[in-house]
C-alpha cells in the first residue's frame, strides 16, 4: 500500500476497523466475550485505521464501549435464537465476523456468510487452518444488486425451519430506501423468522455524519441510515420489533463506560420514537408473515 492511498479504500475496510475493537476486548482479563481470531483478521491495516480515528475524531477513544456492546448484544441474540430453535443463520455483510469459530454453537447449525468476494476471500485465507464449530458456507454476493440478492437469499433459506438474519454494522451504510427494500425482500422469504440488526437514532446519525463521515472520505462507506422512528421504521415493511436493547445501558451493566457516559446511562431510555436524541442499540425483529415454526 502506498503512503498516499487512503486508509479506508472501500466499505469492506470498515470490517478491519471493527475487528480491532473485538481484539482489544479479548485482551482484557475480564473480557465479556473472546474473539481469538480478531487480531489476525484486523491485521496491521485495521490497527492503523483505528489509530487514525482515535487521533482525528473527537472522543473516539472514549467510545470503545459502543463496539463491545454491539458485539456482546449480537452474541446474546444469536445464542438465544439458537436455543429457541433457529437452525440457519444468514449473516449478511458478514465482514470479518468469526462467530462460527468462536461461539458455543451446535454442530447441526448451518451458518451462511454473504459478502463481497474480496472480503470473504481475505477471511478464508486468514482462517484457512482453523475449523468452524458448525457447518459454514461462504457466498460471494454484492448485496446492493437487488435482483441477485432476492434470488440467492431465498435459495439459501431452502430447507431451514427457523432462519435468523444477522446484519451487524450494515444498515447504517444504506439509504432509507435501500433498507426498506432489504426489509421487504427478507420478509418475503418463506422460512425467515427473525432478524437482528444494530440501529442508531436520527440524532446520533447526524453527529456521526459530522465526525466520522469526513474520515471515510471517498470510500463509499458514508453513514446514511438513522430513522427518526427508530425500530418502528420496520413495521411498514412487515417486521415487528420484539426486543430492543440499548448499547449505552448494556455497556453500563458490563462496567465499560467512562465517567461521563456513566452519568448519561442513569437517564431513562427514550420511549417511542428516539427522534433527535442520541441513541444506539441492537434490535430483534419478527417477520409478521412467519408462522410459529418459521414456515408458511
């Protein structure tokens, strides 16, 4: 890489950035999760990206808790879904997620990662000597291609009884129209039962756009989605929010907040639409068209 090339060249490079924070939490003696693969996956470039954000973005070094909360909450939702009978996980924009290698999952679980070819090839190379704990398939696909996406994802759910969709760190990079299209397409897949995703409020999005988007430059990875309705945005597309957990409250419970944020965590959570209030969390959505077994 030349010295003049940008640190974040495209949206896939944000996965390197995210892996750094999983590695940092793993290094703690009191880690709330452990990802022994994160350091290798992040590599030197990931560390450079994280250091660049810490040195140029206000308060970036005080917000490690947002990353660990997100990972912890996704782990929790996935574990609960598997305990309740989910037999297939579709991880869209999977990036450098190593959950099929590091989580306590049944061997019978079928985990499918979908992302751009280059990022999947990079991960496969780094983990070539490691063995996943469950069945794992990687499917290269440009998720922005709606026609191809609908055809492929429906086929990937064939044979499942209760499929769970996972989109961690993905929808924030899409427009509201694109998220709506994705929600509509996923809801139309016969065997999809639930969807777990992370979300920011419109107020927090505006702040992030001022501080983070300039760092993302011309990578095509600018932050776009933070609906004023919050999780209720998805109801019009056939999804019901059934469990919404705050990143801030979770980090407080895990004792990961700096003093200033500890004070903020004592404030009550916004009820209804978060609007312009800064908020982030992880949401479990239920497909309104899915039956008790996830079939129709």
